[in-house]
């Protein structure tokens, strides 16, 4: 028996992705690379619903978010950050770190962001240069209604909308241009079933124009420099070409399965996981209507401690899961089901968890 990897990231790689990476690194100035870059760009544009050129930065997802915040806003810009968990809190910290003037719309961990509430927060905030939201909150297993949230922003102001879609993109439909999203960030190691190492950043013309008008405060993570390179079928600096080959193979697989089929597999597996949980007497942390298709969070019964539960799951059941974050660290287990998984593996992990924690 091999380990059933149900972490919230990095996620398991399909054999085709592993295979694509078993080659000598190519030059990022070679024509073979440009062809691969063009193929990857076209897949990502369709997946994210954008005509903008997605940029590939050699960093984890946080680097992509830092590129967004440091490029499109100048110090003193007024932004509203919506937070429903750890990753929302990171957007708040990041905005502070770059000297932005901050308004927040914070809800307790486990809740979902209500578009009406975001709208009211925008109205209360006065002039805003930006609004920052998390699409899928990985720390609580909640999927925010991004389309409706974007509509709430677009109907009220022309602030630039920045979205952390790191644990959503590749698992749920996104129509960046149609919904009016200005910067969308994701990363290779979550639903895109590739190794860690690449942040994907797509930026609207308005976001790029804002970046061009304030060119200070970054060099490597520069959106305009990277967009110019992307137009040439390459990156501004040496990318992790091996990871990029893996990501291209992963997108090719998703394209072959059909993006709608991929989304449906995520939705149905997540629903089956929650049903099984409840049948076995456990609960899901998120409200059912906003339950994440990529991560299921399970509050533990009293007297169960997540680090111990994880150890027993790994040793006796060969199941690897993630713990809670923040004050839920010892009180929650998080089961990842994004990218490359079969439904029975996820259900197996849920059953094993119940076997360990239920009396
Ligand atoms: C994983 C994740 C990130 C980025 O984390 P990195 O470790 O920097 O890749 C950001 N936001 C969300 C919602 C995530 O799930």
C-alpha cells in the first residue's frame, strides 16, 4: 500500500506530469520553450477566462500575490481587504507591508463572504483604489461566491479587484474578464497538480496601466516586464523550466478531461466526502452552501488533537492529511482533494479519519 496523499498542497502529481519533467532543462530562449509557453498560455487563458497573458513567476503563490500588491498599488493607496480566514489575513498583512491604507471586511473563520456585506463595506469605505478577496479559503474550506462578489465591486466602484485564487483555479469555473477581475493569482502546486515553484498571475489592462504608472518598489516581480516577455513566448528571467514542463503536461491532461469535467469531479468528490463525514458522525466546518470543492475541513471531537490524529492516520492507515491553521491548529483536520485524485481515495481518507477519532 502506498501513502494516500490528501494534503492541501503540494498535491500529488499524475504520472504524465512526472514523465514530462524527466528531461534535461531547455533554454527559456529556445524555440521549443516558446512553443511550450504558447501552449501553456492558451490553456491558462481558457481556464481563467481571460484574454490577458498569464505571467509565470518563479515563486510560490505568495510571490504572485506580492507581485499583484506591489505592482498595482502605490504606498498610500486605499484598499479594502475581505478576510474569512488565514489567507485573507495574509492579504491584510501584505497590504500593510506595502504601506497601503487599509479598510477591512473581516468575518469569523468558517463563514462565507456575503456579496451584500462586501457591497456595504465598499460604500462605507469612501474612495477605494483596490479590493482584495480570497476565492477559496484553504484554512477553513470555504468557497467564496467570486462571481457575485466581483459584481458587488463592479456595480459600486472602479477599484482594481485582486483575487487570491490559489486553491480554486483549476477546480472551479472562473471568468476573469467577464466578471471584471483585475488581477488573479494562482500557483502550480494546488489544483493545477504540478510541483511547487510557479505562481501564475493574470492582470487586466487596467491593472497593467496602474502598474506602469508607479514603477517603483519591485524589480523581479514586475508585471509589465513579465507581460512583455510573455508576449514573446518566454519569461523575463530564468523560470523553473522543469516545473513549467510539468505544468504544461498537467494543463494538457485537464484539457483532455475537459475543464467542465474536472470541475464536476471536484464538486462531486467534495460532496461525497461531506456526506460520508456526516454518515460517520463527523461534521464539516464550512456552511454546506459554501463548502469548498478542493478542501474539506473537519473539526475534531473533544480530546482529539490534530497532530496526534495525523500521526496515527499516517502510521496505521497510510493517509496523509493537513492540520488546522491558526487557533484551529490542534482542533481541525483538513483533507485536500484538488488536482489529481480519485473519489475513492478521498472517501478512504474520510473513513480512516472517522475510524481514528470516533469512539
Ligand atoms: C496555498 C495558498 C496560498 C499560497 O501559498 P504558497 O505557499 O505561497 O504557495 C495562498 N492563498 C491560498 C488561498 C492558498 O491556499
